[in-house]
C-alpha cells in the first residue's frame, strides 16, 4: 500500500510539473510574440529558468541579437525533465528599457496581455 501511495504521488508530481511547463511555454510565447520589435534585442531576451530568475541579457541592442538563447532556455526546460522540486519557473527580461516599452509604447500592456493569452494557450495544451 505504501508503495502505491509513493507511485501515485510521483505520477501526480509529473503531471503537475508537465502542466507548469506547458503554461510557461504558453506565457513565454505570448510575451515574445507581442513584444514590439525594432532591433529584436528585447524580444530575444525573454529567458526561462527554473529555481532562480536569470539575471543576464543576451546579445546587445546595437551589436546584434542572440535569437538562439531564448529558445534554448525554453527548450532546456522542456527537455530537462522539470520537476516541481526544482522550484519556481521564472520568465525574465532584463533589458533595461522593458518596463518603458511595456508602459508607453503603442503596444502598452503587451506583457500582461501576453501572460493572459499564454496561460490560456498553455492550459489548452493539456491533453
């Protein structure tokens, strides 16, 4: 009986972890898709990490963007066998002007809209 309880708890943990990854993926795609693009620098800096927020930026505004790092951070979460025990999942953007872009640009509020759309999209992926 105790073995069955442990097995059930493990399966529930896997299920919940999978939901967390699906919702994170939806939110990540939502904010990236709605991020206004001039140089691509802010869009390429939506980074995903479990346990602690990523404090870095990738690429430079004038020197080019790194379009591989952000997808790589999401792919690492997808393929890394994320477990809730690893801690919260963070989606960060440390570009110094991201708050200004979100509050005063023509697409003001894009982060909030992207999060809401992403949660809905992520939950719709649960089979």
